[in-house]
C-alpha cells in the first residue's frame, strides 16, 4: 500500500484526537482533510492499520467471536464517541471479513468508527516499550512493504 505523504499527517492528527478522547478535536481533524479524495485515503489508511493491528494481536485473522470481543471493549472504552457495541461489532466484522460497509453502516459512522477503533487499538495494544505512534509507525511500514 502506498501511503500518501499529504494524507498521513492528517490521519495521525485524527488518531491523536481520538486517543485523547476529544470529540471536538477529532471533528476539527476530520474537517482538515482538504477534499473527499483525502478523506477516502485517510479512512482507507485507518482501516488498513486496524486490519494490521487486529491480525497482529491475534497472530492471524481473528475469529468472529474474537472480533466481537474486541468490538465490545472498544465500544465500552470509547463511550465518549457514543459508538454502540452493535455498531462497532458490525463495523469490525465487516472489515475483518472483507465485506462492504454500505449495506449496514452509514458512511459518516464508518469515518468516525475507523478513527476511534484504530486509536483504541493502537493505544491499548502497543508493546510496553513503545508509544501508540510507534505502533502506528510499525503498521505503516508493514503496509508500505506489502
């Protein structure tokens, strides 16, 4: 995956706002994307990193049950963004199973869920000797190498 140098800092800023659990800053960060193409690329990067982390922490593709368990934890931990367990479960299950979101998750929710989910995973699953942004760096390096 080729990561856009124009979009990557915007994604990092949105993830940072979500890690800080600051909805206003997350909204500002999302508004800073200059156009629809940048938003699309940003969401695609957030989704790719989410997939990477989910596979990394489960040492391969997680089962649907494992995915739902992660979704429940994300929904509980990220209550500030008001995702329901059902929304996060549907989102992660569709992502992990390569299914489209359009049939079941509104695009606005996909955007928020993408950044809230990846922020939660990066912040809660990084190694003890690193910060969340180090884990993001590792994920991006692996995505670009693939």
